[in-house]
C-alpha cells in the first residue's frame, strides 16, 4: 500500500471511528479512546483546511463538499497531554465540527447543532470540561446558549486571553518605549474587547472602533464612568491611522485591515480568529509591526496536531481550558468576561508555569491555525 494512499485513508478511518463513538455506549467509547479531563472544540477556517486534512475531499465537486460539511459529524483531531510545572497532568481531546468560519455565522442554527454534537462526543469520552475555540463561542452567545444543554463545564477561554493580551501590550509599550500611546480596540463591544476596554482604559488613551454604530454607541453608554475624556469613538476604520497600537478583537471573517491603513511605526496585535490583519501588505512592508496575539507557552505539552504555532505554544483560550482541568475547576466561565476571573486565570498560569509566548520570546507572527498532519502521524507537535 503506497504512502500517499495511506495518507488518504488514515484520516477517513479515524473519522469513521469518531462517528461510531457518538453512537456507542459511554463505556465502549471511553475504552476505544481512553478517558480524558477536557475537550477543546474548534472548526476549520476554510475549505482548504479541510482539504489538507482529507486529501480525497478536493476530488469532490463544490456542491458535494458543502453537502458533506453540512452533514458530517464532529471528529477528534488529536489527543492533548500536559504536565505542568507542579507535575500535575491533564489529558484532553481536540474536537472539530465540520463547518468552516464562512458557513458558521450565516448558519448559526446548524452551527449550534454541530457544537452540541461535539460536546456530546466529549461527554462520551469522559471529559468534564469543554473549551469553545474561535467562532464556536461567538455563535453560542459566548457559551451562554449552551448552559443547560450539556453536562460539561464550559469556558470560552476569554479570561486568560484578556490577561495575556494585557501583559503583551504592557511589554510592547515598554519594549518600544512608547510614551502616552493611543491604543485602538477594533471590536470594542465584543466579549474580549469590552474587558480590554475596562482594563487598558484605566492606564491608557483609547480609540474604540466598531463598524455597527448602534452597538458601538450602546457600548459607550454602558462604559460611561470608565472612559477618559480623550477617548476616541469611531465607526470608521480609516481613523486607525492615528493609533500607536491596534488590537483586533472581532469575530468577523470579513473585516480585513491593511498595512496602508496604519501610520508608520504602528503595532498591530491581532487577537481575532479568523485573523483580521493577515493581508499580504503586512508581509510586504516594514512600516508596521504585526503580531498574532493571545499565544501561550505551555510546559510539558504533547500534541501532534499543528495549529500553525511554534512548538509548545497554544492559543490562550485552549491554555485556559487546560488550566481549568489542572485546577479541577468544574464551573462554567461563559458570557461576559469577569475581571475577577481574569486575575484568577493569571494566578493559575503562574502556578502551572504557563506564560505569554511573547514574554518567552517565541516567534508569534503567523497566519495559519488549522494546518495538521494526519492524526497518528509522527510529525512534530505544534
């Protein structure tokens, strides 16, 4: 049997096993996979991501591919094992639904159904906690829609994402010796954007950017008393040319910044997934610095699936899910970000030896997050 045929067949067989696990009794499903502490639910960014994992997929017509994605069950992409600085161990599964980012937002009802299927699979495999990655949190109202519909404790991972972002912004300001910087938050009225507004607004001048004017001004009314007199409010992305630091924190796959929108020397810290600042212009110029944000260095990480990051580095939302499993915290942390939980997640991270990838001087400029070898391949971990 040729290598190319094995690479084509292996992921298909694993996918069939995942579908079988959904209908097997829990004891048999856990015997097939082994018990786990947590699951992390993700989705492919686009059709190309699916084709890279399932080479046979590209042989189908576009209509057939869309039909498959609409009807396919969730799949286990990989096993995640972590041993932290205290010697505590946690095991989890990376589970993907079949819808792409482009499909999820206009088809929220179907997306919710598929997320529930993924959580059902996680329950079958013995998980107690599930993290919601990328748009799986957005389409479920920051996870609140799922409460009461699953037995799992849920987390968006947004608290630790906010904590890491604030740490990174502080480091960048010190590193580049920025005096009184103007920090723009694109998507300020979102879950992460609101928390960043509250925390960064205590120390820095802010520009709050939101394309939906009604949501933007409702947010500004809600933030009264927290915003300084110099705060800039705008629904126009062209105003970003005033900012020293631009943080993107949207759930929009259509919002795309370019390097030409920003002033020379500006720093872009892209927290959005899918990214908002992955336009080719950022790689074609040195006039601005672009960084992917919210990345965490995790000690003792074992994961073969590549999320497009350096070895030992994961997204902060996944890191928070792992931390919650290590701490045996079986409460749900969904909805608006609790600033008290931001501080708690920071303490968990310090205890476990987790830290920002930027603080660890890891290379964090990247544009991919769903590239992968076949499960079971010996390719190096992310």
